[in-house]
C-alpha cells in the first residue's frame, strides 16, 4: 500500500495574498452592510421623531388636516397654508403640508421637463451617432458637470440668471421658442443638402458644426425680441401677461428653478442613459441593419426598446435628485409657499423648508416634528425611487446577459 504524499506547503507570498484578499472582501462586505444599516437607521430615526406628533393629540395637527384646506380669516373659501410663524399673538400657526409637497413636485417637474429631453437626446447622439474621437472628449466633460456644487448653481441662478431674465423677459421667452425650432430647422436643412456638402457635415460631428448656427439664433432672438415686444405686447410683456392671462411674474420662479436644477440633473441622467445605450449588444443593431433597417429605424425599433429599462432607471434617479435638491430651490425659488400652476411664480419645497426653519424650530414642538415629517416623506420617496431604478437596472443587466449568450 502506497502512502499518500504529504501536501505541499503553501508559499508564504501566496498565503499573504490570500489573507489580503479575505481582508479586503471582509472590509467591502462590512462597508456594504454598514451603508444599508445606516440608511435604515436614518429612516427609523425620522419615524421615531414623527410618531409623537400624532400621539400627542394636538388640536392643530391631524393627518387629515395636514392635507386639506383650512378656513382662514379674510378668505371665503378654505386655503392651503404653511405659516408656522405668526406676526401677532392673536394669530395661530397654519400647518398645511400640501403647499410644501406641491412646491417640491412642481420644482422637480420643471427640472425634469428641461433636463430629460436634453440629457436623453445627448445620450442617444453620443452612443449611436457621435464619432468615437469626439465622444471620448465630450462624455467625460459632461460627466464632470455633476461635480458642480448645488450651492454654486443656485447662487448663479438666483443672483445672475433670475435678474437677467427679469430684464430681458421677451428675449428669454423667444430663446425658449426659437432654439428647439432652430434645431429642427437645422436637421431639415441638412437633409436637403447635396451629398457632397452633407459629407462635410457628418452627423457624428453635429455637436460642433451646430454651434455657430445656435449662436446665430441666440443673437437674432435677443436682437429682435425688443422689437417684437413693442409691436405685439405694447412694449411691456410682463404687464400683458398680468392683464391678459392673469399671470403674476416673480423674479425667482419655477422656470428659473427648472433651468438651474435641470442643469444639475442633466449629467446624471446622461451618464446612466448613455451607458445603457452603449451596453446594448452591437449584434442587435447590426442584425437590424442587415435586414434593411435604417439607422433611425434601428435606433427607434431595436436599440431604444432594449435600453428602455436603463433609460427609465436614469430618469428615476434624476427625479430623486430633483426632489431632494435643497440649495438650488432655496436660492432660486423665492421660498413662497404657493399652490399655483403658473411657472412664473415661486414655490417652497420640503427640503428648502427644512434648511430654513429647522434651526429656529423649538425641539420637540409641533413645528419641529412637522419638519421631521417632511424629511421622512423625502426619505421614503427617494428610497422608493432609487429602489425601483435599481430593480429596473438589474432587469436590464439580466436581459443583456441573456442576449449576449444568445448571440
């Protein structure tokens, strides 16, 4: 009977490498578990701070009353009002959460309305049409925009953009109307160019050769807007909006917030959507074109449906960022708790109210706990949105893996 050979001793260097790998794995696992525990602990802490608000049976606060209009002196109909501070001792505070939720959703809506078309359009062009040389330079630049602090963007929006728009209201409105139409006109003119000239302006470099055209449109819009305002609106567009449409223009309004917050949200949506589009297996597009589909048909019928979950995830994460943004709304919205549909009036978001009022709220009081309720609502919304986005992203990854095996 032959004795088995004794196991060879493991070299010392290999033992050290295995030890480092195990230590790194343990640290990464502990860090991930710690993040999950920290997030859940934040939610539990906020919930514990809010529960006493409804156990105290305060006559001023009830869950139903927080969302319904309240009777207010001087108004025939009940009004939604957030007024925690009173000017006189006879007045009572008004705690209505509806204006804060409305302002939060209103700011996020206008931000996404501005950011989603630009971010998704840039992602589609970058992933499918842009030349590789230009893409390697442009994509990191757009992604670096996400590093801009929100306070800087809010500072520029509140102190530079808002006064400029107020002074050049007609010019700003003309830019909003002219630039999208100018882009469509540029595409139409390019499609009608002779083949020899169109080859000198390839779609992959449209991000560069469109710049002079857009600059010309901006100059013409700002130059012609005073004349158009004088001829059409009697020289006072702001007065015409108030007299004809009943719209009161505030210097810091939802449009200013939408432009500033949209600028902050664009890089995140662009990066995630571009990764989703670039991750679609090339065999899908090549197969569609081999069957006779054009590049546009391939994009619309094949690439976009395959990358749909990733694009949806990008938009959801952008919505979560817009809802939770604080400094931009704080500095560019006017912080007036109004419930109006007009984009020319201000609003007050839950995040801005927490930042402004929490340092002055009495700990343990009604106002203090209502601010924690606003924080809890923001936490739940952001958690649900990010969870949904992550589930959709996992579905997309599974789909790509399955398509890759099928190819």
